[in-house]
């Protein structure tokens, strides 16, 4: 019986991996379409996740700050 659960668990992990790969691919396409435009990214977050404009702006700003910190740490 344990072998059946292992099989189900393995199949579930494969499907989750496929879904994540597809989502990453879609994110890359969306980001390319946005073309680095702040307002478009905020709008896309609002539309995709149903969040308020202020929350979307905060998330974009937080992400931008993280990227900037990573760049600084790499060049230091």
C-alpha cells in the first residue's frame, strides 16, 4: 500500500513542477510584455491577484528594493 502512496506523491510532485514551470514561463512572457514599465506591472499585479493599487505598488517597490540590495551585495 505504501508503494501506491509513493507513486501518487511522485505524480503530484511532477504535476506541481510542470505547473511551476508553466507559471514561470508565463511570468517571463508577461514581464517582457510589460517592458519594465512600472505602471503596467502594477496594473498586471492588480488584475492577476485582485489586489488594491496601493498594495500592488508596495509589492513592486519591495521587489525593486530587494533587487537593488542584491546588486549592491554582488558588486561589493
